[in-house]
C-alpha cells in the first residue's frame, strides 16, 4: 500500500495496467497497491490529465479479479447495506477518509475544479465500491471504513494472486 509520493512507475507497470484496463494507460503517476505477485492492483493517475480533464480518482482499482469481485458485491446490493453503516463512528471515519483522499490528491496537484470532491460517494454516500476499495488498498486498513468492510466481504483477497499471465510475448490475451 502506498500513498503519495510514489516510486517511479516502470514501463512494465504501464504496460500491465494497459492490459488490465484494455486501453492505453495514460498519465500514470504511481502504483498505489500491488498484488502479491507484484502486478498493479491500484493505479494512480494525474489529478489533471494531459488533455486538461480533471480526474478525481487518484486510487483506481485496475486488477481484473479485484474489480470483478467488487462488481459482484455491488450486484449483491452491498452499497445500500454499507451506506446504512454511515452513522456514528463509521460516519466520522468516512468523513476523515474523504479528507485524507483529497489531501493525498492535493499533495500531487491542486485542481480547483475538484475542490471538495473525493471519490466513491464520500463523505456521505456509497456510490462506487471500486473507488472505496481502491482507497483502502492504497491507504491500508483503518483509513476508509467502508472500503475496508467491502474488501473483507469480497471474494478477492490482496494476499492471493489471481492474475492472468501478463508476460510480454506480443499478443495480449485475457
Ligand atoms: Zn498477481
């Protein structure tokens, strides 16, 4: 798990993220979390893309097995179940997670259009578990309570590699 500043991104990291996303990964500034095998799990992108577009999601879940597992949670109706937890201490922790997320991003670049905007529905709603799990994987347990619980409920685990073969042999399959 890693929050900014990030280590330099390798060409191989960008290649694998591009395979994971199914499109060329651009404006990558860091790998915020990795699979036990080393493949990227969470990619960090410039808060303002090269074409000028503001991009709020600095912790983007890119690992195919992880994203599929989180999509299953959403399909199972976990978002309203988790939103129902946003009271008392968990609600306060979620607000703090929102502030931490923006603080991490502002540490890279302050984009005025993104003022007060984090990701995933924070600080008061649950709108995208991918964004929240991405934050938990980047920041580590104890920062984003909803992302942490979603990760616990997911069939995917960051401790078990379920990666396809990303070897650089020309044709990309998967
Ligand atoms: Zn792996």
